């Protein structure tokens, strides 16, 4: 787990909670791919966003808040690294699956059934 790189397609409440449970025990790195902005609905159901975040890129807000729980310490090379890519998760899958080879786990909650099936056969 300490060397894993996890990809999250989307940054809604389910993904945020899943990533939290991986960040706390010290996964190496995670990448969030999402183009959603924080909404009032997110403020009501996602622990990692607040009312002040409404309108901001949700994946970036979630990334920042997750890293506060276990930040990367370059000197000691411990903690968790987080990356945010502002892209529609479905489009990321449609553009090709080769880029997903670098991840040990891909978590996908906000893509179409077609793209989910495409990703699951990879």
C-alpha cells in the first residue's frame, strides 16, 4: 500500500471517503481526475468541501483537504502525494486506457456504464 498510486475518476463523497481511508494508512500517491465544481449538494454530503469552496474545482479542494491529513514530507520522504487533473472522467477513459497502466487501483464512480465496462476490461 505504501508504494501504490491510486487513480480516482471523480471526487464526490464516495470517492473522497474511499481516498481518506487510503490516505490515513499512508498510500504513496493518488490522482483525482474530475472537472466538477463544488456545489451546494457537495457541501451537504462531502466532508472534504465547505460552503466557502462552492464554485471551485471539487477535485482540487478534495485533494488539498486529503493531503492535510497526511502531507508529503520531502526531506524524510514520507506521507502522501496528491495530484489533481481537471478533466472530465468519462473523457479521460474515452481518450484511451494506456494512461491508466501506471495506477495500481482505479476508483470510478462518476462515469457512464459504457466507460465503466471499457475500463473493467482493461
